[in-house]
C-alpha cells in the first residue's frame, strides 16, 4: 500500500478558533511579539511544541480512570516501573513531573563548579540545569549535523574523537556524566545511530564515565535506526530501543514526548548510590519516590503511552507526516534542515532571510510572520533561544538560526499539514517584506519564554 494513513480513528474532537489577520496583528503586538505569550485559544494550528501536546488514546484515558492514587506503593507506579524497565533495562526508575525535574535532580546531585557535561547538543533546559549548578555544558555534535543543507542519515551523532580529546584535556574526574540526546532536538530532531551510541559508550568505558540518554524521543530515534541503519531492518522497535538503552548507565526522560502523555517524566539509572541520592532529593522537591510529583493516573497514562509509542504503524505515520511537509517545502525552495527530523521541521532562517542579521533575530521574524499570516504558532531556535553576549554586550549567535515547527503527536491530520504548507509558502513569497526585531525585555535565563520584542523599522505588514 502506498498511502500511509493515520493509524487511528477520531473519537473526540476539539474545535479550533479562527481569527482574522487584523486580529492577529493586534494579538501579537500585545504579546510583545513573543508567541509564547499568546493565548492558545488565539492560535489556529499550534506547532509551538510536541511536548505534552499529544492526543491520548482511548486506552490511556481508560488508564486514567484506573489510576491508583495511593501516596506510597501505588499499583500505577508498579505498572509504570515495569514498562520503563522493559524498555530501558535500567535498575532504578524514579518518576518526576517532567523532563527538567529529572535533569535538575541529576545535575544537582553530580554537577557543580569545575565539572563538564558533554552532550551531542544540550536541549535548553538541560543546559540550564547543568549551568545552574555552575558546571559547564559542552556540545560535541558531528560536523554534518551543523550544516542544515547536508543530507545525512544520522546528523544527531556525537563527534567521538572530539569527545575523547576533551576527556583527556579536562580529566575524567571532572566529567561526572556524558549525555546523548535522542533524537537531537536542538540540532533539528536528527537521529543518533546505534553505532554512534556504541562508540561513545566504548570511549566512556575507558575513562569510567557513565553515559546517560536524554531519551525524550527514543522511539522516533529507534524508528530511524530501523529504517536507516544496516542490520536493524528486521528488528522490532522494542528490540532496537532496548539495545539503545543497553549502552546507557541511566536516562532522563520527558514523557511529554514519546510517553504520549500530557505530563510526566522520569530519571533512571543503574548506580545504587546515585539512585539513593536522587531519591532523597526527589522526596524534598517532587514527592515520594513512587509518584514523584505525578498523580497515579498520570503514571497509568505514561505506562500505556510508552507501550503504544513503539507501534510500527504509529511511528511510520508519525515520521512520514513530518517528512511529507519537509519534502513539499524543499520542492518549493524553502530552506530547511535536511533531511527532516523526527518530530519537527526546522526552517533555516539564515537562508530564508539572508538580509536579516542574527542580532535582528531572523527566526523571530519568521515566527511572527507565520502567526500573522495564518494563525500558526511556531518557535524560534536561534539567537533568541541560545544567543549570548560578549563583554561589550555584542550578541554571540549560535551556529544555526532555526524556526521549529513541532508536530504534536496524533493531533493534526494531513489537511492541517497542507494548510501549514500553504501558509509557509505564502510567507516565503513575501519574505523580502519581513523585518528584524530587537529585544526590549529579557530574563537572565531561558529568556525566550518571556522576552518582549519590537519590530525594527516599523512598516505595515503586507495585506
Ligand atoms: C531533548 C529534550 N530534553 C529535555 C526536555 C525537557 O523536558 P520537559 O519539557 O518535560 O521538562 C525537552 C523538552 O522539550 C527536550 O526536547
């Protein structure tokens, strides 16, 4: 069969609200040109994130009713623990209310001044949690992963040589953990090959440094391995996921992604002492170790979601719908990170708007234009999110200026995707009229969530 269909039928629907372009121009201005500040009800198609935005299945909703809300030792915890252990093979499974809570607990326990944490690319919350302890977060993405136009199967891979060189330079005693983010969200949702995970593990083993997976999108990564890596075609997705985790000494997870749940996460590890320390911290800040800041019903929804996410029909539809959007954009000449990643399309804002320099935030300009043109909400992943300043207050831009269109899981149908395509092409057609932005307010950390902007050189938007 050539046509890949949504592998579900729809039982419950949620209306979306249409607004006019004039309304959206006013709403965006009121939001300080920051799409995080918009009311979700004013958004037609919400591609801000794939995190916590999944549509749950009837089985997950049924699980919600079965949630055991016992404070300690809830039945739902044991179901959750069993499913996570089946996939990861890790010894200690500690629930947390979301991914960043797992990160905070991990890095508060092993981070600190003078320490370094390597990763293929730290996600923003991961970086923030490492740096909050005054440790340094260092990225070792392979060279191909830094070039949006290069097509390669595993652009999320880590540069193993550079990693080893870094370990020798800084000393293994200063590197409490090495992370690999699968798939690599900040680098375009690109997958990491099994071979790369294995090679990283081999290097780390030499220096006795534990490997943790940032496993938010482990199932999508497993699907790419099955499709693209020799030797995995006939393996089940569960087997591939199990092999990925077999090289890890631990994992942090946001169940808001491949847990197909609206909230939740976990931290998992094999080390007895580390588990004890993490649990103790969890009790102070999140809750008892069998609920970790979640309700029993959330644990049920996550357990069920983790079973469903490894379904091959689901992942085929999921990855294909992202790829479909990517193919159409490329055919129309819109620059994106190629090949498309697992959960999102990343527009290459540098090539889309070559006339707007990083200090005028080209990605933010596209983000605003997509909302005004068609009520689509996306997010900038470039100088707004990752830019820093030198001592003279001059912007140090990150290597890439991207705009992410994250596709929520099981939420939108093909015609929604076709609408998104139409709007992007319209904005692309009008790109020479887009303006840069300047920041008028920014918080000291994770500024993109709350920053306020104004348009440079105010000019009326094209009608
Ligand atoms: C790769 C990665 N790590 C960590 C996180 C943090 O998870 P959460 O949003 O549940 O705190 C995210 C969230 O988007 C992510 O994409």
